[in-house]
């Protein structure tokens, strides 16, 4: 049954996942091509000075990529399930309802984490090629909250899509907006370093919110 669920979920999200990988490759490639160009044209010392003392952020283009990918994956995975209430057919499989929903959610999360891992590794490798470890760590600690926000976006949008009652949809949307904005407060590089663990734990707690929407969906509440 687990293999069948994986296959069904993969059919829904495969093009979104492939497109996300292509976007990650293109954006990371563009970021470091620009870094290479700026180093050649302005001199490495001047470029490093602009990053260290003038707060130049060379990877701003990455800022909203994780959240866009997370939302797109949630839409491609769960919106088809709400068309003609197809999710009810899934709930009629000979598997406990919460278990099958969590299995679907786990697979989507695993695919999303794989995409984010690719983004992280490419970004880390590019930073290490051009910058010392101290600058690399600062850059990575700045990007990580954006990646975590993508997970929150996936969890909350999945919950909102599956939620059958509009008042709860609005409530979840407001909570999601308030939560996600925490990851985009303007600050210096690595400013989130000490808040990373609480933010990650909070993001993981958001992952179970879909169970509440799933419960109301399968009970036919409107």
C-alpha cells in the first residue's frame, strides 16, 4: 500500500518537483555567475568589503524561491484531491485514515526536503568556492530561515487547501501569514542564528495541522 501511495503522489507532484529542481539550478547558477562577474570587474577585496561592511547581499534572488516551491508543491499535491472530493476515495482505502494522510504528507515533505537539500548544497559549495568559511557560514545562516519558511508554506497551504470550512481556512491563512513573515524580518546576515532551532521546531509542529483539516474533510463538514 505504501508503494501505491508513493506512486499516486509522485504522479501528482512530479512536474512541480522537476520544475523546482530546474529553478534551483538556474537561480543558483545565476547567483554565482554574478558573483564571479562582480569579483572580476570590481576586484575581490572590494567585493568582500561591500559584503562585510556595506551589507551587500549577493544572494537576495534566493529569498522567496523556497516559499514559492513549497506553496507550488502543496497546490499540486492537494488541490487535485479536493476536486469532486477525490480525497474521500483515498480515505476509503483499507488503511487507517490518519495514517494514509500522514503518509501522503510525509512523501510530499521528503520530496520538498530533497529539493531544499539540493539548494543548500549548491549554495554552500558556491560560497565555499568564492568566500572564506566565516562568510560562508554567515550566508548559510541567512538562507536557512528562508528554507524553513518553505516548509511552513507547504504545511500551511496543504492544510488550507484540504480544509472544507471557510472560517477555518481564513484562520489558517492568517496564522500562516503571521508565521511566515517571521522568517523575512529585515536583519543583518546570520541574525537568525540563535532563533534557528525554535523556528525549526515550530515549523515541524505546523506539519500536523493537516490532521485537523483531514478530520473535517472526511467527516464531510461544510
